[in-house]
C-alpha cells in the first residue's frame, strides 16, 4: 500500500490531500524562476550585479512606463523588463522596488498630451507606433538624488543577412527587440551603480607622447565626464600615483616612449593602478591614402612599448586586420554628365566589424565595434 493510500485510510484523509495540494500550489506561486538556455547566459544576472544589489543600503525605486495597450513586440519587451527587475528584487532582498505605471490611464486627450510633454521634458522617450503612443522608458530613484532615466530600446538595429555590395539592409525587428532585452541588465545595473556610489573614480588622459588633444578625442572626453572625475596627466612632468588616479588612458601616442616613461607606468601598475591602452602600432591613415591616389604602405610607428606590453602578456602584431564583414566607405566611381562625381559606398575590409561573447557586464551584449585599421 503506497503513501497516498495510507493517508486515505486515515480519518479525514480525503481532506488532507486537497489541502496539501492547495498548499503546494500556493507555495509554488510564490517562487519565481526561469531557465536561461542561451550560451552566453544573457538572461541571467552576472555575479558583479548580484554583489551590487546585495550591498544596497537603502531602497531603490524603479518605475517602468512601458505599460498599457502595446504592440506585440513592445509587450514582449515590457514582460522581459518586469522579469529582469523581478530578479533584481530577489537579489537585493526586496530593496529594489518595482512599479509598473500606465502614466496616461484615465486621462482625456488634452491631459494625455500634457503628460507626454511632461515625461519627455525629464528625458523619458515618447514615441508613436501604429497610431499608439508608447513610453519605452523607466525611471530609477534612490534617496534624494536626481532620478536616472533609462531608454529600454536598443541603441542599434539588427539587420537581416544581405550582400554588402549589392543589397540594401533590411531591419530584423524581432532581433532588434531581442537585443534590447539583452541590454536590460546592464542598463538597470549601471543606473543603480551611478546612483548609489559615494564617489566617482578619477581617470587621467595621458599626454606627453604625441597623444591627440583636439576635436578627435573631444567626444571621448565629454562621454567620460558623465561618469568619472576626468583630468589630464603629462607623463614627462611627473609620476602618476595609484592612490590618487584610479586609471590612466593612453590614446594613440605617436612619439616613442622612453625608458623613464615606461618605468613610471610600470611602477604605477605595480602599485595598483590601471591603464587603458589604445595603441595604433602601425601608421595607416585613410586621409593619407586618399592623398596618395595610389598604393599605400602602412609602417611601424616605433612606439617602443612592445617590451612593457609583453611583460603584461600582450603583443600587438605589425600587420593590419582585414575582414569581409566590414563597413563601407564612399568612393568616387565616375562622373555625371555635368562633371560632378558619382559616389558609391564600397566595402572597406580594413574597417572590420568586431564582436565577441563576453561574460563581463560592461561588454556583455555589446553591439559591434568598428575599429579603424586595426592590428
């Protein structure tokens, strides 16, 4: 006689089984889990994000405005957002509180327009699709700090396979929405990190070896100012101190590093400093190629950094990378009857698109990167 039969033979046994089943069903409804079958685990929280959430000292309120009557693809994004934030709530021991709000529910047309304008004024995206107004955004609030606005859409479009020479690309909307879902963890973790950190890291842009300090790096500086205390450091005039500068950024030097320069950098690293190297080992500039109107030979800049990089396990080969999966550049292919040039975008294999799967939350699900004459 099995276990269930034993229960049924007891007094009120017929009542115990339904109550037990109801209890198990209710307990199961309180549990939230999902299985991530993607190879890169794009729908699972990474360990650094779990650590960030578990160490919160106060409540973080997140309001999601992607709600109401939505097109199918945005409805899917809304569900994915709520599922991801449910994981945030669990990992933070309920210190992340999520609110899904239909901001215009119950309002007349005039009030809706005023509400849309009000939300747009604080940075929330308001778009119209299929004659439906949609707010694909969220607001993250922490203590008395200014709320952080998140655009839930992907910043890039995914295209169907096409011939890079003859075909015009067509967007794969489903893949674009999937890309947006894959970025949700980073976007919300990034917002929480910026709101909860007590101080901004100090980053120094290194000069002294021919690094550009003009409009070519203006966008880099303006982007970094939003997240870091940014300054410049002349390597020829001092010694970088790891206790004062969290990271050095070396961008496209053109003058060889001396032994003294490399000693300063090595000592900085040995004391816990970090360096981001953006090195063009070879001289290969597109404007020089256009001026030559002929064959162009790339040559070594002789930066004298091979030895110090090799100590850290890095070697930059003296060659240029080519790939058929590349960007296009405008080229003059003829002339019109009036003498004006005929331009055509031609694939340029020295501008390859780079992409990789990486578990680091900073580069996880990052869109394709376009380097210029990479080695």
